[in-house]
């Protein structure tokens, strides 16, 4: 059976398939060359993670840090001091992200200090420049399905086209609920409500 995870506003609440319970944390690892691994599986740079707690392991070869707004470690915001979220080489640091964040990984002690060496998104692919709902419109809706054989462009789930939303808009991300809770790649999209059209549309 195709499993689908969909998060919707209360006014449109329903469930499709079986969603796994929330996990304690998502394990993210940075390896030499800026290769990013989530749950031991290599993922593309910029992959989205749907979690609020991230255990980040640095095996890049030099110390790295995060200076992104929306991320913190030990109660200290990453964007207020580069040492707050510094991760020494071979060390692991727990990051928290209660909302959307664009987690850019910055070289701290390597050959190009201050330069980005990788990136992942947190919570619906949000972060800097993300689309947000106005106070009088419904909140965005996150939808996820397991990745089909043909990739995210091959997703066929008309039952998720709620409130006038069309098909398409799916992109590759990662979620803990996939593969029976072991985590893995999924196809994700976000629907936003257009007050102009009076309908739900896929977020660009």
C-alpha cells in the first residue's frame, strides 16, 4: 500500500495512509567534500528535514559552524555568535529548530573560513525568503509521499489536491517516517492558500 503523510489545517483535517510517530531527533552528518548524509543515507545539498531536533556530526575535516537564524544549540541562538553552534571536527552537536530554517554550514577552521560548505533546510523547506501565510489566511500545508520509482516528478496522488490545488510541485526531501520509521527520501510539497484566487496552490 502506498503510504502518504499529509499535514493539514484543522478545517481540512483528515488522514491518508499511516504516519509514523515523531522521533527524538534526526541524525545529520557532513563528510569530506561537503557530502551530506541523513540517517546514514547520502542526500542532495539543500535537502529538507522535518524535525525540531537535529544531531549534527561533523566529519568534514575541519571545524564548521552555523550562523543561521532559527537555529540554536544549548539555548544559544546560532546567529548571535559563531561559537554558539560551532561543531569541532569529528564532534556531534545537537541543534534545535522550532520553525523553518535555512541551515547553511560554514567552514570555521579549514582552508576557506567563512565560506559555505553545505546546506540543509529545516521544516517544510522554509527559512530565509520562505513564503509565509498572512494572519487572515490558513497556514501552509505540508504534504509528503514515499518516493515513487520514477522520482518526484512521477508522483500521482490526486487525493492530495485539496481545495483546488493542482498536481505537481513535488521535490525530494527526507523524513524519519519513511521506510517503516528508519528514515529515507520522500517527495514533499507545500500548499499555500491564495486569497486572490480563493484556492490552494503549490508553493514556488
